[in-house]
């Protein structure tokens, strides 16, 4: 099992009552914080995969009435544009790397995404 770190960006600020409810929901591995001026939870979650960690944290957060996860941020999560910027390549080149034969290319499958058009 690995520890994965990521931020859940939330729809509203977290007061003490909501913080207690999040803790009771299972987010005892999260700290209430802010990210780019938005309310957030900084999560350090033990899970076999990053996807499992993110999915379980989102489920727990959204089990608290009024809390909605707007997006996920983290160093391990990058978009195609991020990869292009970091490698000095075009987005088209990165898209080619991703789309070629996954079995032989070794390029990792998307871990999470809000839609098939925005995988992370």
C-alpha cells in the first residue's frame, strides 16, 4: 500500500462543525486548508492506487451534506498540457504518446478525470 497526497477543492468553506463531520466520515487523513484561494482538503491517503485514494476521499467528502468536490489537484496528477509544458513538447506529441499502443508504450493510463476529454 502506498501513501498518496492530493487536494480536494471544495465548493464552500469548512467551518468547525463541517470539519468534525468530515472527520467522522473517514477523512481523518485530511487537513482543512486553502488552495489558490479556494477551500480545500489536503489528503494523505494510504491506498493501493491513486485512483482508489481519490475515489474514496471524494465519496467520504461528499457524504457530508452541502460538501461537493469541485476538482482534484496534486503533484502526481498532470494533464496533457502539463506534460507538454514539462517536456517541452507540443500537446499533439503528448497526445500521440498517450494514444499509441498502451501495451507496448509503457505510458500510464489516466488515473482520474472529470471526463474522457480531461484525463489526469
